[in-house]
C-alpha cells in the first residue's frame, strides 16, 4: 500500500458484503461504504475543489466521519479534523490558518460559516448531496502528497497544523497491523474521538482487512461495555482516563466481555495499578501500551502482553520501536548510552512533513529526518523505551527533577483514589513544589494520609507537599488527556514563571 486509496480499493474489491461500519441504528457493508465514498468524491468535485484543497470536519464520531476521513485524501484533497471541544476562537484559527474552503459538521456552524466558502451539514444536507452526486473515481495521488492537517492542542501557544502525508498514514496502518494485528474475525470498537489519532489510527487498517468498526458517538463507559457484549467486539484503543472509566463501570456492573482479545492504550502515562485492575476485569484481553504523537502519525513504540509484566521493571516501559521506526535518546553530548535519560527522537516513514506554514517551528523539531518529541526517556540494553515524563511537565524543586508520572503512579496505588494528577506550583524556597489534585473514591481520604502514603515509596523531594480534593472528575481534553494547565493556572497567577 502506498496511499490512502489502496486500503479503500482493497476493501471494495475484497470485502463488499461484510459489515464495515456500525453506529447506533446505522449498519453498512463495505460495498455500501464504497459507493458512499465514491459519491462523496463526486461531491468534492461538484464543489470545484482543486487538488490539495483543505476540507475540515467538526463532528462527533459516526459512520459518516469514517467515510469522510478516508475519502477526502483519497479524492486528492486534505482532511482537517477539528477538536469538538475547542472554543470558536480556536476553531476559527485552524480554519483560517489551514485555508479551509469547506466545513463538514454535525452542528450549527455559527461564526464558523463565515470562515469557509461552503458548509455541509451532516444529516439531510450531506445525504442529499451524496444522493445527487455522480460517483467519482479516487484520485491518482502520490505518497508524498498531504493527506491531512491535524491540529495540535495548542497548549504552548497557537495550535499547529501537523502535515501528514499519504506515506505517513499508510506507514502507520502497517505499523498498527504489526503492533495490534487484526484479521477478519475481529470487530473493532472505536471509543476515542476520531479527530484524534487514538480514534483514527486503525481506521484504514480495518478497511484494508475487512474488520467491522463499531463507532461510539461519544464515550460513555456503560454504553461501550454494552456494545462489547452485543457486538462481540474484540479490540479497542482507549486513552488511560477512558480505560479507568471502563474499569469502574465493569466493576460496578459486569458485562460479558469475553470476546475482547486486545485493549490498547496510549496518549498519556498510565498507572500500574490501573493495568492490574484492567487485567482482573478484562482477563481475556491482551493489554498493549502504545507510544507516539500526532507528528508521528502516531505510533513510535509498543509493548504487547503488558498484563504479564505488571510486576516486572519492563512493565513500566513503552516497549520497543515499531518495525520501521528508529528511536534514539539525545543528550548534551549526543546519543545517550543505555540507561541514561535524554530527549526521545524518532525517525521513520511515519514522521510528519512538518507544521503547516510554520517553518521555524518545523525546523525546531525536525532535524536531519529525526523528530524531537519533547519527551524525556531512556532506552535499556534491548531497546525498550522508558518514558520519564514530558519535558514540559517536569517539576524542578530545589534543583531536583521530579517526574509527575512517577508520583502519579504511586498515588494510584492508594485504593481510596479514583483520579489523580500532579504538577508543580510556586514555592518561594524551592522554586516549585509538588502538588496533587485528587478525585477520591473514598471521601475519608485526607491530605496528610495521602502524603504519608506517598512517603513510603518516594524520596522526600518527590512527595506532594500539598493536596487538593475535588468531587468532579478531572478536566480533560477531547482525546481524554487531563488538562493540567487548567488546574495549574490559578496557582501561577501573578508569578513570573508559568509551566505549560
């Protein structure tokens, strides 16, 4: 496979009568999806869109989202998936920055309508256009053409449009099959938002292999468990906060999840206790840890059969580089030896072409074909990657480096903790101090009790010096990552230095 066209053509030729997409009452075969994709290509032609024109999608997960995501690049244009949790100002920036001409959406566009030439609303408008269109063949695209602009969250300034080529997406499809092998006996549950890599990383893989995808419009753990039972789902990929919610729901009201063969997780660090509970409650499933970034399309490394390693030091790794990807650790004097931490760099056919219209930011992270992830980690003598933390999340307290993930991992061992996050807040003496925000499972948990619990496993400078509790769940981004910046911001008001 060379371009996005290839998995679509393979699906059309080989899997026609098989179920392709299920979402609510919608159930479509690969043949039906193929017809709709060709009709959508015809709609794009009717709109007069030139080769490479950007088409944005702002919508919840749906069967239509899957066909739109695949068809736009296959028809020679570039898809621009937009985060549904962004404010209008953030969405308007992405539309303007990307030079988007068409917006496909499932909601009233409001001010967004003035930023594009055409708005296509999912529902009657979209279906009417498909019905009226003449099916068009896919474009004869090249592998280095831009398949899409994938805007990052913008936590450290304006969001950046990550340019992923056809080659990048196809490379990731092959990487996904190596790390999370599927066949036509599988059924894939899509729980993460499809605008995010976690929700779309296996979409082309499923098309190519004839694997049905059961699409969840919005993540709700009980609904997901019901679908696993009803549809016999065998594979899913979730971010850790979603996996934690599935664990809680399954513990409270068990379903028959015996068809589950694989549960992958990624996008943010995960606590070891969470993995142990996942294995207890989903014993038939292999646990797979994935590491990557939007800029890497996204897979870089993977650790299979993680459930067998929860009591092993290797269980704390993110696995080895996916076949075709090379990882090295960069330090002040160049490549770091095994066991020495530094910035994680990755190289392979999955690495982005750059940031859209941002040559300076591109030059900062793409150097001689290597992508600088901004993550701190080290390799062992067998090439297993251990992520210490996100460089920007590291707390420097009294000259000592404190990695949030290490502290969070200890906190999650406390059975009274439901959710936790750790970050640095100002301290006049030490510069920063470790602060924890806790959503308790047991409201009897006190600040002193938690601090003493941490002291049993952590050096003194790593132990939280302050703890706050809240009853509401931790704030999260569209992909389900904890929004530390929202929790952290009030503590840094009026201070010269903030941490993003």
